[in-house]
C-alpha cells in the first residue's frame, strides 16, 4: 500500500471513530433539537442561533475532540503501532485532527441550515463558515494537547480568558482572536462588542487568510511535536 493510500485509510478510520459513535449521533441530535426549540419558541433570533453554534458549540466540541485526540492516542500508546506503518507523523497528526474538525462541523450543520433562518444564501454562508471555524479551533486545541498533559484546562483558559473578553474589544486586540475572524466570515453582528460603534470588522477575505494560516502553522507545529515521543515508543518503533 502506498503512503498516500495509507494516509487516506488512516483519515477514514479516524473519521469513523469520531462521527459514527452513538454518543456523537446523540449529541448532534440534542444540539439540533435545542437550536430548533430556541428559534421556534422565539427565545432567540436566527442570527443568535448561528452565533451560538459557531462561537460556542464548535469551540467546545473542538476542545473535546482536539484536546483529547492525539493526547489520548499517546497515552494509550496506540501510535506505537500506527507510526510503524508507512505513514508520516505529520500525516498521522493532520489526518486525525482534520477528521475531528469535520465531525465537529457536521455536528452543527443541521442547526445552521434549519434553525438559523434567513435567506438560503445566509444559511449557506453559516454552513460554509463552520468548516474553517472547526478546523482552526480543533488544530489549536490539538496543539495545546501536544504541549501539556492538561489540554482541557488550557483550552478553557484560551476560550474564557483570551477569546471571550478580547473578541469584544474593537481594533487590534479583537483581531487576535479566532472568533473575530469567524464573525467576519459569517457576517455576524457585533452588537455585544465593547464600544460596538467603533467596531470595524476585518474583511472576510483577510479573515479567511488568517484562519488558514492558523490551521497550517498549528498543523505543522503539531506534526513536528509528534516526533518527540516517549523513549519506550521510539524503541518499539525502531525495534
């Protein structure tokens, strides 16, 4: 089997592990039902539903999947067997994280399509934005899991101490957060931003470039970090 075929098999295997579990299907159904109920009962508007799914649900699910994805494999030492196959470490890392991100984006798609309301074009924009949003958050949290034995705590600090406060600040500081660029891509309002009258959202194209750079850099760093494996794993691979 060629290296490219091996990477594809690994990606499909990882995708099945994330997206075809009963817990995943149940969580998807709960999120979709909650979105429909919130919109149908008039508790929140369609735009608020989209904001909830893109800026709250996706980051939290990405933390759950990305923060434990590679870390769980390392702790279980199953990568010892995987890395002995014709696979590159970067391919193993990115394949698993992309599978996690796709599962994360697919989880909110029903809610974005059926509960976010508005024109069909608007709902399509929300649905398309879910993918770069999920990829960026999942890759960031996966990288944190490579640097720390407590990635969930680091992820929560990132979300609630960095992302949440700074994303409401106009200007340069606000643009240092992923959520600002997700808002710009999805054309979400910034009424809750501090000094919202002075808020100047970045152009969608610039935000897409920023998210792409974040994905590529964190993927590259994570793949390099995966080379640093425990001594017993290196001996097993070499032996």
